[in-house]
C-alpha cells in the first residue's frame, strides 16, 4: 500500500484527471460480432443534476482506485488500463445525429503475471465484475492475486452502464444486451493484442451479474471460451421480477423499456435459463441456499433447464453458507476452499 504522501498525490492526480473529457465515440469500424437478436431497449436517460454530481464524484474515486490497483498488485502483476471500441454502438436519443452508429468506447483492466517469461504463452481469463451500475472495485484484489499466482493473464471489462466513467457512460446501460457484447469485444481485443495470450486457452468467470454475463457469453459464442465459471448468477429475469419488489421491477422497466408483465418474452430472451440448450462450453455453477440477492431457486431453474437439455456441466449448491450472496468471494476458510474448487475446475481446461 502507498504511504500517506503517495496517497495524497494520487488523490490530487485523480482530481486533475477527472476534469478531462473522455470521448465515448470511436471513428473506426466496429469489430465483428456474432449475429444476435435485435432488441429495442429504452432510450438513454438524462441523468438528474444530483445524480450527475454523484457521477463526477465516482469518477474521482475511480481514478484513485486505478492507482491503488497498481499499488495493491504490482508486485505480482503488470497492470494496465485500456480504451477500445466496442462491437456495439453508442445509444443516442437522435439516431441520425452526428456520431450516431459509432461504437461506444469502453474501458478495461489487464493484469499480466510478472512471472511469465518473455516468450511464454499463458491462458487468458476474462473476469466479469458484478453489480448493476457498478465497476471493478478493490474487493476483488485477493482474487486477482490468486489468479496471478496461478499464471493467468486477466482482463476485466468495464462494460457500459458502469460507475466512475461519467454520466453518459452510466446512462448507456443495456442490461443483458450490448453489455454482453462489450465483454466479448474485450476478449477479442486481448486475444489479438496481448502478446502472451494463448488464443486456444481462454476462460471466462464472474459472480452475480458477472455470472449472468458470463453465461450469456458462452451461450452466444461457445467456440470462444474453453471453460466458464458462474457464481450465484442471475439466471431467470421473469422469475426474478416475481420475487423482487415493485421498485426493483420499475428499475428493470427502465432498462428494458417495459415491465416483464408487458413483454415477458424480452425478459426471457435476456435470461440465461432460456438459452440452456445452447451450452457447449464446460461450465461450473455455484449457488447458496442463504443467498439474499439471487434466490437459489433462480439458479436451480437454470440447472433444471440444462439437465432437461441433456447438457454436461458441473454445479454445487451450498447449504446456508455464511456470507450469503458473497459466500465464496470473502476471506473465510469455506470461501478459500470453494475458490480452490473453482480454480481446479478451470485448470483442467486451461492448464495455467
């Protein structure tokens, strides 16, 4: 960790950097992507002044966190932060306005283990952070360090809708839509541009919303991933709308343009369970009966759909594991043992 003097300079640097305007549109051609069903999402919202102020504060905090990532893992990893063009365009209120159709500029982190020799190839892990309107935060430090120790190159997409990159980026959220393409675009860029990446050994993993995006990636692009892990993943949006509050349902209506009761097929289309028959990637799924966020019945619905489709996969449902939704991401003996199970499963296919 940096000392107090270093930290003060980091904060001052972050304040300066937060005043810069970062472009969201790229002039280069969008990267190619697998065909996907065309859906109509709600137009980008206009962030209220108070929310915009919060986004400015989040941008400052994000700049500090970017520096702290270096201090927390630079002893074991080379850390970088990139901007690339997504395969999906920026969403604009005026579809014929200047820049309409240009791809959204997205952000991501990369971590390369320092122990990798100059000429050695290593497996790539696409790590999808969780949270809606969130970002890759420092709670994942111990997991990144564990992945570095095993020898994975890790990329972490900061897909559209995230915090810390300004109000316009925040308003680009497309739940279960273009954010899935953003993650795949980072995967493609890393395979093509990071010199140590072995393109034949690419995995993907995530928890909660990150597990949700992980599942949609392997269902849409099964040939692009050798293995996947989904921890406590959001799995069935129709079921989820049934057991959550009205305010939660209203939030999703803002994302998708309609309530689930008015367009259940769109919610089904964006639900991993609906695509279970498309599984062709080795997969491990974890859930917890004490999960206070993603009810275990959601994950069980996915598991039942995979079984009904005759798919081969691995899963484990933990009984009342302490920690609830975060049970195997925290620093407990059970969590560490569970992550060892995850890493052993991934290693069978990626050989780090």
